[in-house]
């Protein structure tokens, strides 16, 4: 089984140090590392340095990219979170894809508040329009690094997003007709409701992992194929790719009650970060589905078709593994998987603005 080799030290601008406490995604593009905090509306770029003699990889030179500069969000405010839960990049396309959770939110209880008020808070369910985001943004090289762009005149690439508004988008409209999933759209993500966490791109198809719902122990993965709307250069629509003209395919994985927390590919294999749905702490496991998605069929994948790659550490009320990607850096031996954590434990934090991401050598 794979083992932790060392860690990467992610260093943020001191004025944005709070970003380190809630990392939900990670994606490498050459010598840059892209992460996001799920309570913001921005993507963060770090520069990957060569591994130090002790094996630690430093990722620094932090630059923040507000997504309001590249996309038209339903709630155009810097504090109206997107709940970013997936990033995907395919070099040939030159686009970075980003997806929000698409989930509803139930208010939390507050310590020191009366029982009556807390019961009222637990009765309050809200839809945050920015969470219904699925978009692509051009990535271009500039000054020996990568930046985001709304439009690239040299090759015609443009930022574009799936049609949506403050209460949903084309994907949730399609799911609303699904006999297995439609009822979960009205349930908050932390209550085993509809909740996207994890995304990877294979060719022109996007795979979206669902943290919830988990159906009798089976986790759900959605496959979609976005394309530009003929009438608009900045609007995406979903192709009909499923049975009976459905705009998605469903795939089911026997994960023993766990949900999908992130996805990435390794050659022809799909790597799955499987973790708790709802508000549980663990367990967390990385699994490999060998040769997945070789066909255009919907799949039901049983436990004996999945190989356990590694067990991921988790804490009690902290260290929730949420993002992973294959990682390359000078001095790192073999093939390495990086995992970053939401609610980072104090032991992961260094100084006022740094945090560890784990590096695991893959067998």
C-alpha cells in the first residue's frame, strides 16, 4: 500500500492566511499549484519549488484570482461563496474547469444561543446561487507563470459557464427529472443531500463525484459533456449523452457508505478519494478503478472491482481530506499523490500563513 513520503508546505500571503484553514481542491499545472478555500470566490496560485534536501516541497509566491473578474456570478459579491469543490485541467484544451457544490445549506447551531433560536436556525435551509457554478476559464502563460483570462484574442478561447441563476442551473434542472436523485436536490448537502465534491476531465467529458446522496451504501458519479451554446460564446449547455436523451450518465460505486470527495486520473485508471458524507470525520481512503470509463456505458462498480491505494489520515473535527492531484516536483521519487485538507489541524500549520499538504508515493 502507498505511504506518505513527505509534505508540501503551502505558503499564503499573510493578509490571506485564513485561506489555509479550508482548502477544498488542488490542481497542478506545470510548476504552479492551484487551490481554493470553499468559503471564497477566488482561486489561489502558488509556485512549486524544487524539493529541499529534507524532501519538503515549498509552494509559495501566492497570487489570488477573484473569479468575479472572469465569470458572471449570480451573486456578484466577494463574500458570496462559491463553495468550490472541484478543479480539472487538460493541457490540450488550455482551460481550467471549476465547479461549485450545487448544494443547499442548513444553518448551524450557535453556542450561547437559546434553544428556540437554534431550533429555528436548524429549520432554515438556503440556496446560495454561486454554488451552482460550473465553468471553464482560459489559462495562459505570462511572465514565466500561468494566469487566468476572460478571453484570449490569440486563439479565441473564452471563459464560459453553464446556464444558471440563483436557484439552480441546467444540471440541476436535468437532475430534477431523475427518479433516483431528484428528491435529494431539496436536502442540504450536510444532510446526505445533493452535493458535488470532486471533478476530473477525460477527453471532452467531465466526471462529477457526489459526496451525497449515498444510496444504500452506493456512491454516485455523474458524467456530463458541456459544450458552447451556439447562440453565445460564454454560455455552456449539456449534450445529450445518456439513455433516452438524458444530459448525463450515472455511475454507482460500492464504497461501503462513503461518498466521493475528489477524483483524478492516473493513466487509464480513475483514483477516487472516498470519505464520509454528512458531518462525520472518517474513514478516508483512496481507491483505484482500473481502466475506468473505457466505454460509453453507465456502470455499477462493486467493491471487488476497486483496489485500495492508501488510507488517508483524518482528525476529530479537523483534517478532512478534500482535494487530491498527481504531483510532480524536482527531487520527488516515483509518482506522487498530493492531498490537501479542510479544517487543517494545528499540527499542520507553520507560522502565521503556511500549511502542510501530504505527499504519498504511489505503488
